[in-house]
């Protein structure tokens, strides 16, 4: 049995129910947990106040504290993995690295390159740990990737059921192991790694970011968030999830994104509940995440171009910078849109129904390129995942996989009346509208009575007709 292996934490920032930890401990005596602030990734997020980096650094410090109680440490590095990993392997003479497999194109290539550099003396072992089922497993009878969600969802559920009952289901297993006495702490690495003992503010300063204390997203609340939702809200999830003024969604996205919650625990705990519309609907939403990850895995080109070939470089997108600027500042003149933008800017999160309303308005009513909207969300969403974000934006712009027809254009007024009937969501994020009567806040009459609020950027009906005619010409 080999002496030491590295466990490279990436999108699975937890010590429990962690596949790479479990696999490593089956094969070696001791493990060295590491994390890398990858500069190739960080350069895509230049905002020094990016709240996700504060969340991430806070999480790493908590992991470090937990490992110290187990007579170990978390070693954190800043640079590119291609620079850091080979040096670490050479210094420690390890023969194995265990990590969560990543399925985004750039990260697949990163891991392939690292493995080539390490061979033949060290192997990078990858395990599917932030998705339930590895992309590429669920295929059609013709051995092709699914391009429609509903058939994929049915096949996904069947595949889970075929693995056995809940208690024995290999996909839903909870990985148990003891870390105490199995952690390796090489003091010689101190000079190379970031010292987590100095506190989260100093850790962030060393990599060029500024810590922002965030009472909304606390790494300590991951499991509590999931358990509270499953106990108190999931039964009503089907009915409440689209209502903007209610806290009807799980809000577990950021904790899943960084792996503070095991994806297996989400499915496992949901399947253990009495089946009802709420439970079924929430599981289906989890499967959307897997579906989009599969689409990106099989069609990596969708990062740069529309999934539907007929819409690639054919849509005459609106290039007016002032239109984009008004949108990202929440100054569109449509209260439901502006409130959603303010929620994103203030909380680093946006209600899923609001995401659809906003993306439809952006790409159809404003006829702005979905790439720009996707990039805007990427800079702010706490739960940002490339596959889901690209998939969602292409869906809303009618050019993606399983997208609605181009002539489906969300009406912001009707969406507001339906999903924010009393205007509470709008008034929460646009406090200047507190006194607006609910009867007019989601109507065009609103603007005749509130002249200090921005006038609508576009006429909804005219912009809807423009969008339909634009897409119709391309699809004809």
C-alpha cells in the first residue's frame, strides 16, 4: 500500500461523503488535502469584491479548522495547477492524486494535460462527485446523447431505480470514513502554501481579492439550508416555487456549486420522503442540472455558439451599449425586470422564475446577444455553473437545446401579475415603489402615475413583434 496520496479538492469542499477522500483512504495510509486558487479561472472574475471568493475563502478556513481538530491541515496554493501539481508530486514523491472529475471543456483539457505531465510515476484518479451520474452514461437507445429534457429525465430516473432500493442504491450511497490519524502534514510545504491561520481577510488579500462579510450566504449553513427546505417547504414546492414574493425554493444552489452539500444527499433525502408533487418536482429540477451538464459535455461548442445551428451568427443582435448598460443597472423601466436585477446585484442570486423573465426580456424584447447576458450572470451569481447558465440563457433566447419556440416572449407585466400579484417582490428590491398600489404596479398605467421612475426602454408589444419577425426570417 502506497504511503501518501493527495486529495485535490475542487468542487467538493466538504470532509464528509466525499468520493475522492473515500477512494484515497481505501488505497493509501494517509492523505494530504489541497486546494488551488487557479489563476486561469480567477482571471475570468476580475471584481476584487466578488462575494464568491469571500464565500470560498471562508469555506477553506472552516475546512482547515476542522482538519486541525483531526491533526491535519488543508494546504492551499495560488497559481495554475499545471505549475503547482507536478512540483508538489515531485517534492512529496506521491504516486496518486484523487479529485472530483470536472466536465467543463477547459477543465477536462487541464486534467488531461496534468495527467500527461505526471505519467508514468503518478496517476490522477477522477471521480464523479458533484453530479449524481457521470455525463455520457445516460444515452438514447441509439447510443446518442439526449437533446430533450423529458426523455432524459425519464431515462435518468429509470437508471437510478435500476440500481436498487434506496438503502442499497449504489448511486445514492453515503461514503463514510474516518480522517483522524489518516492525515499527512508536511511542514516543508509551509513556505509554498497560503497560510490559512491568518484569517479569511488576509487569505483573500494574498490572491488579490477583498473580503466582504456576507450574512446571506454562510458556508456553515449548507446542510441546515437543505434540511430546513426538505422539512418545511418541499411539500409545497410545486405550488410555491414560481412565486417571487415567497421563499419557496431551496436556495441550496451556492452550497451545491461549491460542494458543501453532497449531491447524493439531495437525492437520497428527497427519495426518502413520501412521494408527492413537491418532492417529484424538486427532483426534476435537480435533474435539469444533470441534463445541462450532459449537454455541455457532449456539445462543448455551445459555450461560444447557439446549440441550434440555424441561429449561429445569423441573428442581428442589438449592439447599442446604452441598452445593455440600462439593463445591467436595473433601469429598464419594467419594475419586475429591474427588481430582479437588483436582487442579483444585492444578493448574488436571482429567483429562477425571475431568471427566465429577465433572460427573455434581454434576448427578445431588447434583442441583445444572449452571450452578454450569460456573461453578466456569470459575474454575479453565487450558484453560477457554466453548463446551467449557458443552457438557461440559450433556452430563454430560443436558440438552445429543448428551447421553447421563438414566438414565446414573456410579457413582464403578465409575469409580474401572475408571480408577484401583490408587488411584494418588486417593492422589496425597489423600495422607492413601496407606495404604488398593487392594482397598477404590473401595468402600463404605472408609468402615468409615477413619472420619476424610468420610462420603459422599449414598448413591449412592438419589441415582441420585432423579435418574432427577426427569428421568423431566420427560421423560414
